[in-house]
C-alpha cells in the first residue's frame, strides 16, 4: 500500500534578502529526515512515535506530497506521490495537526458535502456519506457552523472529511491531542474498524498507549533518523530483536 524508500529531507537556509526582513532560526541547511524506509500493508496500522522535533510531522507531509523529499521516494499503490498527485489524492485521506482546511462559516454537514463532491462523489452520494460519518463520529445533531465547534469537534469533523471518499490510506498527525478520553477512545476504535476493513492507517502520536492499543507496528524516530521499525507485539514481549535501550525507552509507556 504505502512504501517509503530511503527518504530524506533537508531545508535550505533562508536567502540573504529574506534574512533582512524576517527572523530565521538557522543560517545553515537543516537536516530534518534521513534514511527513512518502511512499508504499510492494507489493513495495517503504523504508529509513528518520537520526541518533539523528531521529524514526525515532516514525514507525514512527505507521505501526502505536501513536502518534496530531498532524496528517496514515496509510493502509494505503486504511484510515486511526486509524479502522480491526482492518483494519490484519490486514494489518501489526510488529517493534519492544526487542521485549517475546514470552512468555518459553513456547517459541518455542508463542509463534508463540499469536500465529498470535490473528491468525485455525486451530490446525493456526498449527502448520504456525510450523514453516515456525522453519526459515526458523534457529530449528528450538532450541525451548526464550524466556528461554533469545540476544538475536539473540529478534529472529528476533519477525520470525517478525510474519510468522505473511502480512502485506501488514512494519514493522521496527532489526531487525539484535542480530544477528551471518551472521544479519543471512540476515534481509536473507529480507526481499528477501518483497518479491519482493509484501510491502511498511519498515525503520528506522542501517546504510546495509543500505539499499544491499535497499532501493528511502531516507527520510532529521533532527531530525524529512524531508530526502529518493529512489531508492537515484539516490543511488549521483550523480543531479543528489540535493542534493550529502545525497549527500556518505550515499554514504560506501552506496558508489559
């Protein structure tokens, strides 16, 4: 489904003209990712974990063609995300941190119908799908303008938007950080159901207990580098293939 082949990303420093008018944190190139490689099969859930600044959000954006890798490539069902963006957009749903794609002066249902039609659904199909997702994500009966939504409701609406066209791959960047525990558990259960139906899921998160709950594999990033790509069951079971230092780092959160 999703294949990442030795992907790296380097941000060049700001040019001299830009440095005259804007603050910049770096005057040298910044290496955000290096040598990232993994696969996600249909029906699998991959948890991307690591400390702040590890490169999780950069990786999410590279997988969705919002950023271009400096080297390597990302394939979705054999399509290079850089060379075949229409084919990729038709097969992937994306939920970013600090989502800003929603139209705040439209209702939640109007947003979903709009994005559904933009994704190729007919108006009738979009309306039916919108009603289904509003119900599944506990937004039915709350169909008011989005500027009146709480932050958690907007997150759930963003997930609904990403699911409108039945994507093959769902990519989420910290989707539960604005949710209360009940809503978080409900969303995780929904993601597990999607995976059971064959959808591949990639989820960046700081909450390792979520990885333990629904993920098949964990991709561990640190300082832009891939420290491990392993089965969550192996990590829990203390497999010899898992380095002791890495196991000690993560098992405190994942549990026995």
